């Protein structure tokens, strides 16, 4: 399940040119479907900044009707330069706390006194769209067993593989690779995006 909420229109440089062109106009949130066995993560959130004062109201506005009123949020301060102790959200206040050793630095924990606890992977705001799409799909997998940090490591590895492949192809082209061998016999370098099932296609 994916939940979205309107944001102000993004700048052109923030807007991917794809069938997901409205993606950056909305809250970037992907939630795992409810299943008999709870997944390790309940989804992923891709905020536009590390400012919890600015980002939390839109997130909780979507999650309150789905999960029950969110009353508390905890983060690991490693990647949050500053965070408020309380954030006013839709007529109530969300308390913000932190754990250093006990909480994954790439995870946001949300608590509702009425229902329970949820854990979201926090995708860094500057993440490239293709990597963010892969992370959203992976964190929302109801059978997922990877931690938030493990998913971030895998995404970084896949980016490195893709960049290496592009560099190899650029060298191949600059050395006349297209002319030196017939196109049919040229070794194909698989794109990372094509090798990941369930990832949205970015045109």
C-alpha cells in the first residue's frame, strides 16, 4: 500500500521525467501491506529535508487515520542535525525522542498509544530517484528481513555497480567499441534497475 499527501509543487530539478512524474509532488511514503507475519520494516519514508519540524506534520497526517493517532516518534540523532522535543500536528502534539545505541540510524520509529509501533526506513533526502525507488520497494516487502542499515548498504552497492558499468561502457565507446565489433557480439552490461523485480521503471 502506498499513501500520498499533496505537497507544494516541486522545482523542475526535483521532478523526475517518468510515469511517476507526480511522485515528487506528494509525500514520498511506501507502506508494507498488512500480513499475518509482521515484516522487519513497515515501509519507507523519503523526506525532502532533515528538518523534523517541517517534515513530521505531513507524515503523521497520513499515518494517523491509517494507524491511529501517532503520539511519539523516536530517531537516532546520527543523521538528524537537530530535532524538536515536540511537534504540533493536526490539533495534537507528537513527542520526539531519540536513542543512539538502541535504534538503527536509518530508521524512524512511530508509536501510537492506541495501536502499537511501526518502523520506517528513512531514505536520505539527497538519494537519487532510482535508488530511492528500489529502497521503497525493498522496505515495503512484507517478507523483508533486512534492517534499514542493511538496505542502505545494498543500495549503495548497487549504485557503485551501476556507476562502474557506466564507466566501463563509456571507455568502450571512447575506444571505438561500437565500430570494432558487431553490435550483436558486444557484451551486454545489465542495468541494475532491470535486475531488481518490483522496482518502478523510471523513464
